[in-house]
């Protein structure tokens, strides 16, 4: 029995899902194959994923492959209520709505787990974590899982290192066809989309400070520069910092950037990126947005502590007035701005990420894997790239026999 905000939104949600389907040709092709071969017949898949129109296309695809699906959101603010209603109307067990409390969030994860999934699909690792910590009776039922995001993969590797991970999980995030596109172009576009939808602010001429120069930060910096902003990158890894410098950005510590920036965007995956000492230095009117998985990068309690008052200015924009009168605008409560204030990554890029998810799911069902973190099999990664190219009408060269031989030899030199 589903629990969503308003089932009457189902028709509107179904239109959105149909829209996404028409922009996700790879996943739709996989759906055709799944419909014919039923690689997930009789399998229950438990999801903790952002409940978006793209996720709904993945859910429908797994259902076409014979799976039963139960789904909860993976962030209190990212559920698209109309999409949740549409899935519920189609018979999927949905436990998700926008604006859940932390307690409701975990209750919903547990409702998914009550379905005793054999496969888990996580974005951030909360299902895996909950099973290992609180629902250990399910460890004998679960065959394996997939993890969608960098933060979740980092968590899983930490569990693996501590010998605490008791089933196999495929790090979908680490597939080339996932992070090189979703994290880079997807986060780049959707983060700006979230900031623009909530503020309608002009990027041109602004100083945008991007914290973190991983795949997500790179995408955000690139798109901000493309809109005419002066971009500053803050990064702790010397190689990545060097790359940012050679990509043409100014690079400096957050302590220096905090007095210069107009818009601050965090994408590090770590805690305490923007805290009291930075906020104190910021200009009047600075805008703070986070694009990392958890709401720990901008230290909101510090902002609260420094403030004399706060006011909701627009959807997803709260103005904090600091004790000296300076105004700081926090977007989407410091939660991931691209999903809380916009629709997440566009369908075209989720097409590849979710093709990886669907195929990895079938792979887990077919193969018995020992506990541990696994890469997406290279055959899947390269198949997804080939399928995407084909849907884009792009043909590429292939190696001749002579070229292959040359590449595998070592004797031919100067
Ligand atoms: N993560 C980022 N964008 C997303 C989307 N559109 N759907 C599901 N998960 C996402």
C-alpha cells in the first residue's frame, strides 16, 4: 500500500514520465529486451532513489523485466509528488513525498525493506546501511545491490574496508558512462537550473565559487563560466587543483574566496565546507547552494547562529539576516539544489546512468557474487556507450586487424 502526497496528481505525473521516456532511448531499448526476456522475473527490487520522472522510467523498465518494485526517496526534498503518484497508480509500492521529516524518511526506507527485496538500488547508501545496521534479518534474502552516487560508493568502500559489507554491491557511479556524463554534464546543468529557477539571478559577471573539482564540480565550473561568470575553484587535492588552474579558473582556499564570491556552490561530498568563519567574511547578498548528496557541506546551524532573523523570499530561497544586517541567501535548505529546486539531471543523461543500473541489476540476478564492491562490468559500460551513440546517430571508426596487432605488440618502435 503506497504512501504519497496526493494520488490525484497521477495523470500529471504520468505525462512527465512519458516525456522522460521519449528522451531516454537507450533505457527504452533495454525495456524492449527486458519485456521479451524477463531477466528479473519474480525478483523484488527495493529502491531508495530520487523519485523523479527519470527514476520512474527505470522502475517501469525493471517491472517490464519481471520485477516487483518498492521505492522510497533518497532525500527528503527531491521527490516529485506527481511522479510518485503516477507510479503508485501503476501498482508500484511507493513511499515518498516531498518534505518528509528525518523520521518519516527512515520509516519509508523501512517500508521498502518490509517487501524483503532481493536487490537494492541506492543513491547515497541508506538502504544498504539500514539493512546492515537495523534489518539484519534481510541479509540472508538480499542477493546484491547497485549504488548510484559517489557519496554512496565512498560509504560502501568504507564498509568494505571495515569488513562490514555483507553483500555484493555494484558501484554504478563508477561506470564511465555514468560519472563522465551524469556527474559532469548532468550536475553542471541541473545545478545551475536549480539556482536559476529559485533565484532567476544573472550569472554573467558574477563571481561563482565552486567547492570541489571532482566530476560534479568540473561540470558546475564549466557551465558557470559558459554563462559569463568568473569562476573560483576551491579544492584540497593538489592534482585536481592544478587541473582547475590549467582549465583557466582562479584557485584559492575557501578562506580567501569567501569574501570575493557572489554565488557559492558546494560539490565536495564532505562536511564543513562553508562554515561560520566563511559566512562572516561574505558579501551582503551572497547566495549559497549545495549540490553534494547530503546537507552537510554548508553548515546551516552556523548560519542560524549568526543570524538575527530569516525570511522565506521565494520558493527554495531563505534570506538570513545576520546580526550586523548582512543578508545571505540559502537555497533549498542546503540540500541538493538540482533536485530540490529543479528536476535533477535531464533525461538524456540519466538515460545512460539508468541503463547501467538496469543492466547491472540483471547481472546481479544472474551471477552469484561474494560480498564486496564491484565495478560495472566493462561489457555493460561499453554497450551503453554504443547504444547511446547509435541513438544519437553517431558512427565511429573501428580498429583494423593491423591496428589491433600494432597495439598489442611491443617490438615496433621508431
Ligand atoms: N540524480 C540526479 N538527477 C536525477 C534524476 N533526474 N533522477 C534521479 N536521480 C537523479
